[in-house]
């Protein structure tokens, strides 16, 4: 049960990071500062690195665990 809760909490934090990064996408200086803060966490450093290297704006995350790019801007 604890592992399920940890995964769920991790997914919520990941969704929050992506939701916050999406509006900053055009302002690369602000996005860079935000991703530097995210990199301070060992758990989410790889996510920050992949977002920094990505050419596409991140898809809006689902808070129900659905992986979809349907609403990508």
C-alpha cells in the first residue's frame, strides 16, 4: 500500500511540475530557473533535464494517470 501511495504522490508532483512549466515555455529564462529548482530533487532531476532538452511544449498532464497528448498546445 505504501508503494502505491508513493507512486501516486510522485505522479501528482510530476503533474504539478509539468503544469507549472507549460505556461513558462515561451520565457526560456523563467523556465530555466524553474527547472533548476526542480533539479534540486534527485527524483525529478531527469524530468527537468528531459523538459529542458525538449523542443515541444509539454502536454497538459492528467491528474488521473492518463497519458495523453490530445490537448498539447
